[in-house]
């Protein structure tokens, strides 16, 4: 809203957007961990062991901040 009233410049707007993205990344990572854990639990309850060498995104090293993924 402040940008629409020309109270903030483009740089301040970009900084605010970056801060918002830095807050969203841990949330998304937590959701990913939840769904992977839920999948593991469902496999255990159905009598199968989760494959430790399978698709385990939560167990890989993640970038520490948004700037680490800026280059895609």
C-alpha cells in the first residue's frame, strides 16, 4: 500500500519482498518435512519400511537463505 501512495521507493519494495520470501522458505520446508514424514508413517502402518535411499528431499542439504537459490 505504501508503494501505491509512492511512500516507498523501488529498492525498499524489493527489500520488503525479499524479507517476505525469507519468511516463506522455512514454512515451505516445514510443510515438505511434514508430508514426507506422513508418507513414512503411512508406509510403516501399511507394513512396509520406508526406503532410506528413495526420494527423500527432506534429508538433503538445503540452502540456508533465499540468496543461495537466486540463480535457480
